[in-house]
């Protein structure tokens, strides 16, 4: 990322951030404390695609969030370690799936794939920790947890492919 700073006589400072994608953010900090943030899809454009006025407190909070004050993403090495340990995925149950219209117990999904159903979304209804007698209906969105390979098998089963 390229960062440029310039004085704006009688106004304040201008900070320009050119991203790796070739987009540009411009922050104008007025002597009065007012902040204006501009987004340019085309960094050579004359008019911003989007602008936003921020207070000093909002600017500090946004900066703190960018720095990771409340959430720190997991680094790549840690993600590699977790990749084979736990994956959660939302998958829609296809009508041609062999487990469609069966109860969770009858479907034996954990036995077949190793994955566990954590929740079911059916229209506006959300069924959290469904009981084993819950019938899986075509069009249900199933939230499952398992290892990466188990989730792959679960997805195939939900699509109606052989496991």
C-alpha cells in the first residue's frame, strides 16, 4: 500500500492510500477536527465514488479496528493447523439426496461422513441442536461441523452424490 501525506493550507492534512488493487482512499483531516473519507475506484478520477464524514472519535475507533483492537485474524500457519481440525459449513439439502425426508437418526450422517449437524434453517425457522428424530427436508440448509474431509463428504451426500 502506498501512503502519501500532503498539507492543505488553511484546511489541514490529506492522506492518500493507494491499495494493491489500484483503488484509493483519501482522508482529509481538517484543523477543526472534522474528518472526511473518500473512496475512489479509479485513483485518477476527479470525483469520489463514495464519501463519508467522520468525527474524531469515529476515526480513532475505525483506526483501532483496522489495527485489530477487538479481533485479530488467525495467521496462516495457525489456520493450516486448524484446517484439518474443525470446519463449519452451511449446505442446502438437494431433493435427490439419499438423506432427504429421513430423520437425522435414519440418515446416519455422522456414521457415513463423520460430520455432525449443528443446526437446520427451514424457511424462517432455525432449529439449533436438532433432535435425532428431526426430519431432513429438501431445501433445508444444514449447518454441519467436522474435519475438512468430513465436510467434503457431507456436502457430496447433501448434493445426492455417492459417499
